[in-house]
């Protein structure tokens, strides 16, 4: 794992805690998530690992979350990955870890300002699959937004593991993103266009 991920995770500026909720003796996907968590924590000292039982807040598992660790203070930036990331989506976990460790600084300056100014609660669900090569880039944008602004909650859902979650939105392709259950985005968008869609979702919610 170090050979593939070392350029992305070897020099994190701050430690993070990777939470994995699930049952290691449950499904294959839960066992894989535990395996991934242990491998990351073993290879990269800035990544700490917390293994927890199946989550009471979700009917699906495994669930992964990345928390910021500053001294004894643990900050939850409301980033959740539902399902065990495989294929291209290993880089989605990397994107979430980087977003937290770098405190959202990976967004461009204008995008960071606009993310900070998001005025209302925003829930974003992004559906992706193992062969979705654009998923990690979209995930990176969303995770950085969540770190910058506590009003933003992000769920990244492995649709090939839990198709029953995605089917209600009938996605035509991946990544497929839903903002506040009102604005739907098919395919990847750059940072500025994602923030435009967030603004549109907020406006629609007020109507």
C-alpha cells in the first residue's frame, strides 16, 4: 500500500482519525473495510484508527468517517463513506483524509471563500462505483467543502455495494450527486460549478 499511496499520505500536516463502523465477522465488505483501515493506520503514522460496531445512525455498513485530531480535540466534519471503497474509490478515502488533514485548503482560493460563505444546512449524497474514475475528484471537492463549512454534510455511497440506496434516484451514470434531495448532478463538475449547484439547492429549499 505504501508504494501506491505514499505520495498522497506520507506527509500529512496533521493527524486524522479514521473511524470504521461495522462488524468484521459480518459481510465481506465490512471485513474489507476493517482490512483497509488497519493497513492505512499501519503504514501511515498520521492516520489513527478507531474500530466501532455497526452504526446506530445508518442501516448500512460498513461506514467510514475521517475526523480531525488536534491535540486531545477530535472534530467531526460530517464526512461519511458508506460501503467499502474498492477500485478507483480507494482514492476517495485518500481525498477525504487529505481534506481533513489539510483543513480544506485544497480548494482554490475563490472556492474556499464561497464554501465558507454557504449560509444554510446542506446535505450532499454522492453515488459512485468501483470503476468510476471521476468519483475521487468530485469527492475531494465535497470533502473540502465539508471541512471548511460545518453546515455541509457529505455522504459518499458505494452504489455497486448498496444499489438499493441509489435506485431511488435512478442515476444515469457516476458520479451522481444529490444536494438537499433537490438538485441532481450527473457526472463530475469543477469546484465553482459544484458551489453554484449548492447555491441553487439552497434557493430551491427556500421556495
